[in-house]
C-alpha cells in the first residue's frame, strides 16, 4: 500500500480566528481609550491647578490692597 499523505489542515478554525480578532480589537480599543483618558485627565488636572493658582494669587493681591488702603 502506497504511503498517502494527508492534506494540510488549517492552523486555526474560523471561530478561533474570530475570537483572536475580537481580542485584538478590544485590546486596541482599550489602548486608545487609555491613551485618550490619560491625556484628558492630565489636561483637566493641569487646568484646575492653574485656576486654583490664579484664584489664590487674586485673593492675595486683594488682601494686600486692603492692607495698604487701611494704612
């Protein structure tokens, strides 16, 4: 009996391929979401800090003007 070779089989089945694509899609979306949120949150914190600094500076300036007017 001759030695008959079997045809090569697929490395993955179609459902495994879809699962892998779904995993890559979720991973990619998560990466870009984190990238966006890190940029947005740092912008938000920086802006809030700057606004707080301006308020404190204005309050100090107002307090100094009051003290000078009382003298």
